[in-house]
C-alpha cells in the first residue's frame, strides 16, 4: 500500500550531499535577490533590516542601528533620501492593511525620526556663498500627524546649504507672522492627508495676499502624489517630493528677478 506524500515528490533524490548543495544554492539565490537594487535605488536587504530594527520589541539605539547600516555600505545621504522614507512608506502600508496597529506604527515612526536625527547630525553641508544662503520654511499643516517627511526634507535642505525652519501644526496667523518676520525664500508644505492639503490651500492664499513678492511655494508629501491638478488647486509654484527641485526653482527665480 502506497502512502500519499502531502508535499509532493521530493526534489532531493540524489542523497544528502545534493540536499545540502541545493539548499545552499537556494539560500544564495535568495540573498542575491535581496541585494538587488529596486527602482528607487534602495536595496531590499537594507530596508528589511531597518524595518526589523524599528519594529523590534527591545530597546532602540539609533546610533547602533546607524552603525549596523554602515555595514551595508550606506551613506548618510542615502539613508535620509531613500531608506528612511522607504521604511516609513512600508509602515504606512502595513497600517492601511491593518497588519500593524497605530501604536506600533507610531513607535516605529518615532524610531525612524531618532535615526534621522543621528544621521543628519553627521551630514556635511554643500559649500555655498554665505552671503546668498537660501532661507526655507518647512510646514506641517495644522491637524497633520505625520512629521517624518518634513524632517527628511529639512535635512535635505540643510545638506544643500539652506537655512531651515520648521513649523509644525501652527495656525495660519502664526505662519503668516513667521513669513513676515523671517522673509523665507521658499516655503514647503508636507501633506499626508486631504485635511492637511485643504489647510495648506488656505495658508497659500493668505501668503499670496499678504505680499506682492511672496516666496516660492511648494507642496510635497504622500497626498500630493495621488491628487491631480494639485498645482492649480492650491496655487503653489510646484509640486514635488524632492528638495533639490525647490532649491533649483528658487535659485532660478532669484537670478531672473536680479536681472530686472
């Protein structure tokens, strides 16, 4: 009487040595797959480590995690520009599908924020003419609960040699007072939800009304990527999640105005 094999016919029919060789081959293949660079330029194996680190049950030491990530040959720039945003994106996706609860995602996000702070501390600013430094104001609109993206953009701007201020959950009158006092060259809104986008729209209008020569206004964040015609809707100059785009736009506009 034959006995059914619930797992199908075994592939390992050549003895133990073949079993070991086959298993080793599969492991190597998996490792190679994890080392592959994705469309964003990030390696999945490093993203996986980072996600495990921020979701671990034990204590979290940002400096130690940063040291471990250096074994993957990651620069601080890459960590800020690619890996922290990708890890945050993963946490958000897992929350949306209810695979992670809000408390877990919140703790993970705070740990990413701590890691960002340590990584940003070691950045070297680009050499710029100190008499022509661009001043930026990064705004997390009132009611938003996501601050990590704004912190990433602020770190990128500082690396580019900009002087950066952060406004988190401030009301429009407070923001207008900041703009009047600081006279920033550019203002960047970080919007992860529709409510934040609506608040930003109102603030943009007030800034435009308050000055004949308003700063460059830009919107980025998770919500900006899923909304069509957002430039016309909000009245901003550009929509982007890349700090270099805003700096380049602002620099060109300042040069054009200087030639008048």
